[in-house]
C-alpha cells in the first residue's frame, strides 16, 4: 500500500477523519467522491477507518460506501474486510452496495459476488432469518438473487419467485390475514406469524385496539419509534392498554443496540407525543448516545444569536442536549451578539435533556451584531478553563473582540490553546475559518444543512483528548479478515 511522506501522514488522516465526521447524511452519489478520494489519498487509514466507523458511526450511507469501495479495491486485504463487513448489513443495504459497485464504480469483483452469495446462503440455512428478510425486504432479496444469477434454495425459490410460500412461513400467514374478516383472527395471525406493522397494515381493512396490540407486540423497539406518528394517527395513544404496550417497547429501546439516536428525535418531531412519552424518548436518545462515547475534556459551546441566527439557536439546543448526555467534564454554554451571555439549564438537572435546554434558551432571540470573541473574552476574565470550543455561527464576525485575537489572549492567560469545531449555518463566510487557521488554531469545520441525523458524528471528535489521538485509535482498529473456510462453505451450500 502507498505510504505518505512522514510529515504529511498525520495531517492527511486528520483531514480525512474530519471530512467523514462532519459530512451530513445524503445520497450515496453525493458521498461517493469523499470515499474515493480518501481511499486514494491514504488507503491504509481508510482501511482501518471502515471497521471503526461500523462500530462508532451513525450514517448508514457511509457504511454502504465503505463496503462498496473496499470490495472494489485493488488490495485483497480490503476485499476481505468488505466481505466480512457486508455480512453485517441489512438486505436493502447489501442491494445498495451491489448497485453502487455496478452503476457508479463500474465493476463487481468475484469476491463481492462471493460475499453476497454467502450472505444469502447463510439466511437460507436459517428459515426464520430467511423468512424475516423476505418479509421486510422482498424486492432487495429478489434483486440480489436475480442480478448475480445466484440460484436460490428451495425455500427462497418458493418465497420469492414461485409465489407459493411454505405453510409455516409468515408469507403464508399474510395470505390468510388478507382473507380474514375477524379482528380476533387477524390479531392471532399477526402474533403467530410475526407480521411487521408496515406489511400487516396493508392487508387489513379495519384497525381495532386488539389489532394494534398484536401489531405492536410484533415490533422491535426501533420499529415502534419509526411508526410512532402512524400509531398515533390510528388511535394507539387513545387506548390505555395499547399505550401501555408502547411504553413497554420504548423502555426496552434504551438497551437495544439497533436503536438510532437521531431517529428517536425525528419520531418526536413527527408524532408530537404527550409529555411523558416525549420524556421517555429523550431519555432513550441520551442513553443511546451515552453508550457510544464519553467526553472527558472541558468544553464550551458558543452560540451566535446575532440577527438572522434563529437556526443557530435551534441547532445549539440539540447540540447542548447531545453533549450533556455524554460529557463527564465541565461544560459551558454561551450565547453572543456583541456581548456574551451564560446559558444554564435548571441547576437541579445532572444531565439536562433537550427540554431543559429549550427552557434555558427560552428568552434568547436572534438580534444584534456579531463578536465571536466576546464569550472567549468573558471566559478569560473569569478564568474558565476549556480544551475545546464548538462555535455555531455563519462566521460573519463584524465587531471586536475578534475570535482569533481573543484566542491568543486566552492562551496567554490560561496556558491552553483550545481546539475549535465550527458548525457553520446559513450563508457562511469561509474567511473566518481561514483567519483562525492562519493564527495557528486547530480548526474543524462542519457545514450544517438541516440534517439532524448527522449531529452525533461530532461526538467522537469531542470525546478524544485530541484529533491526533483519535486517528491513532482508528489506526489500531483491526482490519476484519475473511474466514478461510468461507469459500468452501459457500460452495458446499450451493
């Protein structure tokens, strides 16, 4: 593999890491160039970054692209790693990997075909797993067999291509469900067949409380969160028994590794549930975030409240809640225009939630000029020690003290030069970042485009003593190796 000159290795890896951690969720094609460039610039780091991101990253599109680009790499070690990582994807994600290699990268190596064949044969060997995959991702599974001309096993053939599902399959139950007119019979079939909500809801005409109980019983905690708004529309919150079951599922979500942090917050926005349910959902989000990272560095969050910065204020509430859930060091929040104001949640709250931060920001309105150095000047006067600063702003600095000058004074007075993460909103100015970089300030820039799903990507940056240490941690992450017996197993099962 190509080695970079010693003086450039660390800088390039930090740049690549910053790009991945600050790239919002988007279309695969929009992110593909980032993966291609990272693989070309430092293949060794990219290879270690992939398994690290599978454990710590939140954006699924990145995981799909890691597999696709490793699978089509010239390095056999990377193709082996892709083989292993692909086995951890959902069927629709595997289908997206295949389509991306064909349509965008332009090649589908035999090793990728082998990985997908092993993926399908593994599910065929477990009828329950196969049935679940077909039930939730029928078109994706069919696409994988047909696109690669992989001969399906007898059960897969019956489920996907012959339209004759085995009598013990959920698909056979689904056919009986569509014909049943009794709510009690429908509920029994849903429970026995484990029919998912999205599938069952299209097969029944009338939704009763008993049927809702059956549907929710068949759901995972993540599925309950994803369909919360739909359940509310269908009256689930109006029946105590149904609502109690929803609460049980939400309680189980805290320890479910499959629950996505930002999907919880999206569910709150979509469903607008009652106060108790909202508190439960916020607690779930906080606990899921806390299970992934811990921030041990004293941290400050600066929020631009100058004119037209309403978006910055709303974003800061989300960031403050995310950071509060995982920080085990002092955390300070300041709003600023031409002066700085301390923002504090209720003193009795050990780990403030989003609602606590919304209350703390209640009277903060977007107006006034912009002095990004004002909160740092206030911290210097009050000897508030931090090692990193997040600034939510458009960078339109127009009033002294300017941040780069205030940073130099802070470093002189407190003996620490804090690293800076810029969260840029609106029509931001690149001049502000250039000025900080020219002043020797360690800067990471993140462009917020309205995608709250991507915000947890900032947490690993804040959770490490330095970005260089995070790079070192990633480089120590082992590259997955394909099991030596996998080819033999696939051939035998085929």
